[in-house]
C-alpha cells in the first residue's frame, strides 16, 4: 500500500514539474524578431523649394566719360567710390538631380531666383567744378538675383549630400547720384540696369523625410565691370556721366526642397 501511495505521489509531481520546466525553456527556442528595416534613399528626381537668407553687395564706381561724348571733368582720378550693403533676401529654386547608380555621386542642374533690396550708399570722393568734395552721394540697390547652375555632390551618408555648384548669374540694379548742396537734389540716375556674370557656391543638403530635404549654402556672384550711361535729372549740372561699375555679391541661404523621385520614394529593405 505504501509503495502504491509513494508511486502515485511521484507521478503527480512529475506531471506538475514537466510543464513548468517546458515553460521555463520555451523562450530559449522562440523565433528571433525580424531585423529593423534599412532605409534606402533615392536622390534621383526633380524638386521645387524655397529659401531665405542674407546677402552683401559691393559696388565700385569710376567715371570714364560724359554722355554725348562730352569730356569727363571730375577730378582727381575720376574715382566715384565704393559702397557695401547687407540685407535679407528670399526666393525659390527648381532643379533636377541624378544619383549615379552604385555610387555616392549626385549630379544636377538648378535654377534659383532671389529678391530683396540690398541697399548701399557712399559719399563720392571726387571734386566737381563748383562743388566741394563730398557734395554728392551715390545710392545703389540690387533688387533681383537669378542663377542657372550645374551641381555636383557626394553622399557622405545616405541622407547627407555635400555639393558644389557653378554657372551663370543675372541681377537687376538701380543707381543714382544725389547732390547735397545747397539742398538735396537728384543729379542723375540709372534704373533697371541688367547685369550678367557668374557664380560659384557650396553647401550641404539633408533628406530628413521621404521626398523632403533642407539645405544650407553660400554663393559668390561676380558681375564684372559694366559701363553704365546715367540719365540726367531735372537739376543735373552739365551732361550725365558714364560710370564703369563693378558689382560683387556674397549670399548665404537656408531652404527646403520637395523632390518628385523618378525612382520612387524612400523604401524599406530587410
């Protein structure tokens, strides 16, 4: 009888212990979770976007003649001076990129337009007959900046593109000279003058979400020298001037782009 009771107790104990032991061992043999998805970023496609930033314009002026062939009479050296001005600018850009298959290189083309009144003024350091030195002030305004550039970049990370750019540039400027003696008066002006030149720049762009990216860049514009024939004002003394003007602009921008990918949006790969 004792043997039967002892065997029954042992059987019950085994029935309870085996499932518990199996439960303890189960996690060791559970199927591993799937790996996290790997994002694949595609830079091929066209985009539109906006930008904002600041620009500094530098204007140099030298009188070279008078309108109508009248000899220049300003002295000494016909130096009309230099002015620099800084202001906010903003605008938009549109372009297309192509990511070279199997590499981190990206090439593209971009058009960018920015507007803003970059104003500068300086006292003309030149004496005119009948007026002492400092009697005239030159006012300069750069209103619009437009560029078409090629862009070459390299992906330092799948989402981060470093690039350089370069190409042609255009700007529109207003200029005038104001006399100060005996009272302020408009001497001569040149409005809506178109300038052509070149630009180079560099920047970084980060694709922070499928199709969306932000960038920061610096651009340098050189519009060379241009001989500008001014128009005489109502109180101009003598003929208006022809002024050789050089324009340079430094520009820093931040912006955002939305890309229409040719190869599809960012996808997950396992």
